[in-house]
């Protein structure tokens, strides 16, 4: 994996020494500055069962990206559950949350000059939010669906 044209904006040249210093603080070594930086948008949250299992997938994706020669940089996105907010003032925020999710992914990837993004989401707002960001950014992108919610059990 060698396509790091976007991230070179913050990693290449003497004038980018301060940028590299910041990246060293999050674990970059000398050889990592030539690798593509891949954003890993993690929709993990304990606020809704749709997103509780996502961190495991995100951590596996992070490992796979490293094995493939990339420098993954994980960041979180918000989530709102219609099932929890229905019938309350919270519903005013549910649909809007898709745009907030899209904006947060786009902001992190473009603000940090990431070369690509892998987004992991699980609820009905994470998926369209991530896809909106993917469509707007025009960088290599993958969306991974976190899967269905585990069924609950009543009285054992």
C-alpha cells in the first residue's frame, strides 16, 4: 500500500516537522510517514444496542489496515437511537444526526488529510451518515455494517 498523496500534505518536508511531531505523539515512527493514513470512523457507543458490538469490528479493521501497510487513525462518531428518543423532544435530533455523522467523518478525514476512510456503523443513522460523507469526499472508502442487534431475553 503506497498511495499517501493526500497525507503527504502533513507528513512530507522540513516545514512539516511540527505536524510529524504531533503524529509521533499518537504512535507514528519514522517509517510510518510514507504510509497512507486511513481514517477509521468508529460508530461504537453504549447508548444504543445497535452500536455496542462495533468496537470489536473497528479494532479488527485497525489491525487489518496495519497489516496491509496503512496507518489507521481511529475516531468516533455520534449516534442517536430512534427507539430510545421516540415520543420525546429527542426525536428532533434523530434525523439531523445523519448530517452530523457525515460532517464529523468528512471533517476528520479532510481536516487531517487522510488518504482513505473505513467507516463502521450499526444504526439507521450511522449508515446513511457514513455514506453521505463517503460520497462527498471522493477518497477511497469502505463502509462496514456492524450487524444486527442481539435478541434480548425476558426472565432469562
